[in-house]
C-alpha cells in the first residue's frame, strides 16, 4: 500500500505540474498577465520553501517566527486594506456580514479539512489542507481580478506571501509521512488551477453580490492570515499553522513574532504608498 501510494503521489504531482503549465499559458494568451505573475510567484515561493526545508537550514525557531510573521502580517494587511473597502463601499451591512461569514467559512474549512485524513489520498493531512486552502484562495482571486481588473497586483502578492513558510513546513510533514517531496507541487500549483480559469469566467455581480463576494473573500483571507500568525509553544504542536516550538528564549522570540507581523503589514502599507504616489 505504501509503494502504491508513493507511485500515485508522484503521478498526481506530474499531472498537476502539466496542468499548471497549461493554465499559465492560458493566462498569458488571454492577457491576464497581472494574475499570471501573481500565481507564478506563489508557485515559486512555495517551492522555494520546500527547497530550503529539503536542502537548506531554515529550522530554527527564530527563522520560522520571522517567516510566519512577515507573511501573515502582509496577508492580513492586504485583505483588510485592499479588499475589505471594496466590500463595504458596495454595501456596508451586507459587506460587513459577509466578512464575518468569510472568516467563519475559513474556520470551517480548517476544521473540516481534517476529514480528509479518513481517505487514502496521495497527500498527507497538512498537504491536503494546504491544497484546499490554495484552491479556495485561487477561486477567490480569480473572481476578484476578473471583476476588478484594475485592482493592484500588491493585493495578490500579499495574499500569496504565506506560500513560502507553508512550503517548508508542509515539506517537513510530507517527509515525515513517507511521501515523496514532489507532492508539494500539488498545493503549489493549486492557486493557478482555479484563479486563471475563473478570472476568465468571472460573472458580472450586482452591487449586493459584489459586497457579499468581496466580504467573504476578505474574511477567508483574514482567517488564513491569523491562523498563520507565529505562536510560541512548548509542546508538540500549537493551535495554528504558525506554531513554532520555542523551548529556549521564548520571551525574545515572542518579541520577534510581534515585530515581524507589524513589519509584514508595514511593508504592504509602504508599497501601497509608493504605488499611490506613482
């Protein structure tokens, strides 16, 4: 069974990679270069994290805290500043309720994703959850950029910033499960597989529909960002993806955790200011 699962995982990864090349070519051919650049960046960021986990030395608590903090801060700022206003300006009440609903949907996806462990999939539970998150994020980004083609690419880059730390943590769990590291290609390409096709098929929403969709998108991304916040733990695991074992010098690492998240959000603010001036 283990050998069969290993072969299945490798085959599924190769199919996913071919599909990724196809949708990227589709994005370029249809003129969606902004979104195509974002999904390629997310793909490279996750595989960069996988490469560092496999061949490099990026396992100290300090390095992990900074990676998670910068990425989660950037993602939270992007969702709150660049997408939430789109929901509220369409319809304050519907937009606000939709943000709350999106956050709860993100929570539900995180909790119910563990049901995948009951099936013999070519992915382990963390990689399966990363793939589901990526498919959902790609769906949202595809419709958002299809409906708002003038939306700055800064939003997209901020949203996929967490792919780097997700890459090295996901790679570690995959290796511990006895699966080939190549399976991390599947969550790495998942954003593109839904984002580019849906950007072409994006419907023309009504005002209330836009408020609801942009609000749900904001809430989902906010949940993922908060779930990625670095959290110092002393046990085997923490409550979120950003859990880092801080058995030594925990107080200093908590300071780094706070500083990194603020700097991640601040980087998005600074880049937005530069783009606004330009």
